[in-house]
C-alpha cells in the first residue's frame, strides 16, 4: 500500500541484500555514497563527467562506466548526485537507454517547481522516482545517526528503503508528493540558519556594547541548552494545536522582544532580525493570542 503524503514509513528488512546500483556524480557527497554502497557489498557502477574521479573507484570494486547510459543499463536502482534537479532533468532527457523498470533516486537539490518537473520527466520515461534530502556532511554517510529523508513513487521505499538506510541509519520515507521534500528542506534549513543568524546578530549587539566576543561565545552553551526546551514545547503544542495553558505566554515573549529590540536600536546595532520576531509576535498579541503559547504563531500566521 502506498504511504500517505507526510507519513513517515520506517524501514522493513529487505528480501535480498545485494543490488545492482549506479551512482552518477562523484563529487564529495556522491563519492561518499558510492564508497558506502561498495562497503556494503553491492554491485556498484559509477559515472562522473570527469573520468579521473571515477577511476579511483576501480580498486574498490566498482564498475567504471564511460556514460550515464552504461551505468543505468547495468543497474536497477540509480542514485544521481549532481548539482541540481534542473541538471538531472537535462541528464535524463539526454539518455538513450530505456528507464522502464528502473528507479531513479535524485539526491540533488531544487525548489518545488524543479522537483515537480523532474518527477514529470521520470514518469514520462516510465521510471520510478525517489528524491532524497541528505541531512549530513559526506563524512556522515553510513552513520547510524544520519538521516536521509525521501519521497518516492508507490512501492519504491519497500524495494529500496534498505539501501537508503545503509546510507543513513535514521533515514525515512515521508510520502509520494515531490514538493514535500523541497518544503521540508526549506523548513529545516530555516531552523538551522535561524539559529546561526541569531548567534550572529547577538554578537553584533554585544560588540556594540563593548563585550568581548570570547565572553559572548562562552555564554552560548547555557543558552543552547534552552533550545531543547523550545523543541519540547513545539513538539507538544504544534502537532496537536494545543496552545493554551502557557507557562510563558506569547505576550511575555513580546515584551521581552521589545526590550531586546530597544537595546539593539539604542546601540545602533542591526535590528532587522529581532524586529521581525517582535512584529510577528506583537501582531498575534493584538489579534488576541497574548495568553497563548508562543508557538500559536504557527496557527496565527497560517490563518492570516
């Protein structure tokens, strides 16, 4: 049965362990994927635009292919790891080999329209599709804690989920809708970048106040510990939309943000980041969310 969009499907033991797999694109990430698959004992065919990068895999037991057509013809599951979905579309449109009965797993990146275009291209050529988002550096490939999130056509996770879990032990399938992965990337990327930009803006206001950067950096670990509390609050309230009985209400955060904003402005420090947070929170307070959880901003901004 196909998974519902957004549902997380966990790995099931494969019927067979050894598969014929192609890896197209041998940059840092593609090379890490190929090495991991070879180490797991799979029959791996590799191709790269510059042949020198492919040749080093011969000693590891890979079949070196002179074209994408040759690599795909020798494999049932094809992992593409090049720059973008757009380039993958160009690569696929330039193939002469049939993709019927093949599953193409693109580990490249792109926005929602790129993902839709790629899937339409693969469907048009009779291929199954899987799109993967790797939440790790190349050094993390094959790790038990590494996550690769995938979307794919019906049945692809049942057939090839074991392969993805060899590449990342905590990998999961999140549905069939191609745009879901681009949205997940954007959302999770925003969390990471929001944290980094918070530290950067914090450093700027402290510099304006004459605080040594080492003093600021030394205090960050205590603040970072609160991030787990923020996650717990988010996980407890947003999926259930239960925003009542706030221990620290939205209006409390709005007043604290206003104090911080005034400090930024008084020190002539860049304030656009804290200004955005304050404006969003104050608007929700004005609209009657003041006594609710700060996380009620998700509902408020969705309904706006």
